[in-house]
C-alpha cells in the first residue's frame, strides 16, 4: 500500500510527541511499587452529559457510558468507531465509505446520505469540540477515559443537529502523576495495532500527555475479474494518529488545557460486490466468498485522509462561579474512489461482464481539498450555590469546505471524465441557559433553553459531465433560527433508586444536497426538522450494590423529517422533508455481580419508527429488486408507514467476565454478544435490500499481573467468532450490489501500564 504523504506540520509534531514520550518514560524508574485492590460491586460512573461532572444516576437523561476496559476490548481487532455499533441500547453505526465516514443512528434517527455535505442528527463531541462533518467523525478512538452515549434531543447545552442524541468522547487528560501504557497486538490478515501513551508532570504547574496509535492491515481480498486478476489486492489499511495535551495549572483557580491531534490514514474505499444477493430474497448467493471480488477498477480503489486539529480549554474558578472558554479548530483533506457497480465489464460488451448482469460501469469518487472548522464556546456555571444552580453560555460555529465529485471512465483505463465542484460555508451562533432547582431533599427540576441561528451558503458547478452534457452553475442559501430546550424532573425515591421524566425539543438545521450535479441534476434543499421527545425512566442499584438496572421509555415526533433519497433509478441523491415521523420504545441497561469473580452485563432496546406522510414518494431501485411498497401513478414508491432506514427494532447485548486469582495475577475470561434485528437499507422496502438480523460475539482470555511498578496483561481474543456473513448495506441504482460485515478475527495482545 502507498503511504499517505504527511504534512510538514504533522511530521514535526509527531517527532516532538515521540521525543516527549521518551523523556517522560525515563521517569518510570522512579515510580513507587503499586498494588491493586480488586473492586467488587457496581462502580460509580461519572459523566459530563450536562457539562459538569456528575454521577450518571443523578442525570435525568438516558445515558450509557463505555469505560476504558470495554473500549479496549471492542477495538482490539483494529476496528474503527463502528465497533461501538449495537454495543449500547439504541445505537447503530454504519458506513458505505469504509473506515472514513461513519453514520450514527440513535433511536432510529440518522442519515444514510454519503455526501460530504450531509448533516446528521447525531452529533459527535470529541474532547468538548463538536465534529460536524461526517468525515471528521471518523477520528480514531484511543487513550480514552470514556465514551458517553446521550439518547434523545440535546437541544439546550449542545444545540443544532442533536435531535437524535450525542456521542461524547473524552480522552485521558494530563495529571501531575506519572503513568504510561503500551500495547501491541497481532492478528488475522497481518493486522497490527500499536498504542503508546505517556503522561505526567513536567513542572509543578505544567503536565503533559502524549498518545500515539498505529494500525495496519495487509490486503487480503483477491480480484478474479478476467483480465484484472490479482491476489491480495484490497482489504488493507494503514492508520496513524496522535494527540498531545498540555495542562497548565498555575493556581487552584485557573487551568489551561491545550490539545493537538492528527490523523493520517490510507485504506480502501468500501468494497462493493456486484450481484451478491439472490433475486427475490435478501440471502447472499450460494457461491459468495468474502475473500474474492470481481472488479475492473479495483486497482484504483483508494482512500486517503489527513486531519489536524487543536483546541484550547480555559477555566477560571471565581469560587461561586466558573468561567469556561473552549476554542476549537479542525481541518481535513481526503480523496476516495471506488468501483461502485462492484463488477467488471458491461452488458453492451458482447457479454463481457460479471458477476451477473452489469448494465453499465460506474467508478466514482470524492475529494475534499479544503476544509476548516472553527468553534468557540464561552459559558459561566455556578458552583453548588445551594438550592439553585445554573449555567449560561454563547456558542459560535463556522465551517468552510470544498468538495469535488468525480467520475472515471472505467472502460477507458480509469481516466477522469467528470467533475462537479461544490463550495459551502456554514455559520451558526447560539445563546443558551440552564437552571437546576432543588425543589426538596428528594426532587430536582432542570430546565433549559437555547436560541440558535444558522445559515448555509452554497454554490456548485458542473465542470465536466461524464455524459457530455453542458456544464452549469447554481447557488443557494438556507437559513433558520429556532428555540429549543428541555425540562426534566429527577426524584430520589430512595438511596438506591432515582426516577426521572424529561420533555425535550431539538432541531436540525436546514440542509443542501448538490452531489447530483455530477449527473446534471439540480441541487435540492431541506427545511429544518424539529423533534419533540418525552421520556421517563429509572436508575437503580440494589442487592448491596451488586446489581444495577437502568431503564427508560420514550416517545418522539419529528416534524418536517429530513430525508435523503439516495440512488434509485437515475442514481441521484435528493433531499426532502416528510411531514412527520414518530418513534417509541424502551431501553434497559444492567449489571449483575453473581459472585466476587463473575459479573454479567445485559442491555436491550426496542425502537419502533414510522414515516407518516401519504404524499411522499421516491424513485425505486434501478437494479431489478422486488419492491414491496405500493407505487403511485407515476411509478414512484410510496413510503408512507415505512420504518426509517437503518433503524432496527431490537438491539441487545450480553457480556460476562469470570476471573480467578492465580499466582501474583488474575486469569480472566470475557465474552460479549451483540444483536440487532433486521433493517431496511433504503426509504422504500424491498425483499433484496433488507438486512437480516446480525448476532456477533467476541471472546477474550487473558492473564493480568503486577510486577514492581507495572501492571502487565497478555491475552488472546476473537471478534465475530461465529463468522457471521451478513449484508450491512447495498447500492440500488445498477444491480444487486452490496457490502458485508467484518470477517472473523483472531489475535493476541500484550499490554503494560507503568505508574
């Protein structure tokens, strides 16, 4: 694989990170001998769901928290952020872009659009900075403190484009105490995963933390298209990421945290496979082989990405109040091209085509040569004043990006034959406030409100048409201002159980879609969508702190639901607003200590979603699928009553960890299983484009021990141990093309933590 060319800045910073890591590692020799006391029972989980550190039990929001241990297990096969999919209630993550462009869904709300301008109703907050573009949401997750999943609208403190919820990622922060960790794993397909983190005090007031990640996998998919045969042509990747943090604390009142991070990656674009679905069913064809493709453009399958970002978090404690400023900057560049028809040849080439029927070749790509995002938040929070506490703030967001949509002449050797250029600038600002009132010793009321103002300015030009059509230019502006907010009650029924109720409103800003310019189609826009949600739930521990059970039930209404009709006849992407969508369901999350050495975790969620608009219709598939929805007089598909795409009704998890003290350490066996029920890949429903239920399991067997000033671990592990082969997505404009889940993976890992 070609190594992605890194920027001079990135190379210099990486060198400084390594130098810092080496210098701080020398301090390990002076560390005191450590001992570890085994924790038995449900641990207190602290979250920052309301921009202050709280016991998750006291937060009147449906929240799941993934701790460091769980995150390490899920990512142990070199997997990206999609490893979190279906690991907590109501969360699904998928991508038709591969490792680069994750799409998040919470409680059935998400966006299947793969355009680089697409907005999502799930926001990703990484180290207190919102990552708006879906490309930036693929930032690797390493050296983390925790990941929080906040379900339901978060329209007060986090604002725009949080109608479904938030994924909140928190990395480990520098402290004055020295610690370092290193891990290395090797597994199937020559996969390696190397991680290093070092932190500690540089002076009495300055602390630092350095974290590095290197992931690599060899190509393992053979191409057997006639005339294009090559073994081990696709499937690999190389990913480098790093983070440097400096924390200055000149007094107990003021702190300044600087964060620089980067990502340089090269991988394959999503591997599409032509006609892998049996017509009239959603089964894979009988001769399906995950390690084989038949593509005439596989040689040019390429995906590269470079990201750089920084943030500065300033906090001053006045005693009764704390003033916080968070400034963030992100930039990204990417290039991606793939064989979209998933096969070779075409029907008009004297039957030189396959596998199956290939009406015409399609090789397209996207390039983002310029992207920058600036965010600024300032907030003032009271510090435990007594009966009333509050916070008020201001938020500013500015993003400027350029996108090139590309097409290539596959039969002519892959020469570029089409380009459309899109430019978009997004500016937004908001003011917000939230108040927490202690109504009694047992009851608290929280209420918040936010005013948001958004504007998007877009222009697009078809420079070269793949069909020889004349070029043209368009421009558009969409803007809106909205008031969102929430009100909730938290009632401490006992020392063990809290009850809560919450009414919340969220809003997704208006959107623009211009990808279809490449195919001589005009841009489309969508108005803002509004979500009103009501939920109630409980959070409890019992049986002398050996059992934890959290539960919630919810109902929401989406007005002017933003939808993207992707693909279909003509292969265009169009934005539209559905009149309404409704969703309801429940979530359960639990932990049970059966003995001091055996602990179980289990979660379950049910989500019913339904589009309600008898006037809305979309184009059907262009590849011979069996549509089960009714058609209107124009031959378009009526989608009224359908569930939202990529919205499983059921998501379930079960995990268990057994330990046994042996010698100076502990042997453990850990297994985890996740399930998601069937999903529809598109707005319309068809027999072929329904994803079957998926059950995936993991197993990890390891030994942990202490020696002097360090903790060590060695483990063998497997992901997808049943080697489930299931469709996870499809392309519907050409033929029965789809893509599948990750294969079974075996590996071995060594870790060391120094204190």
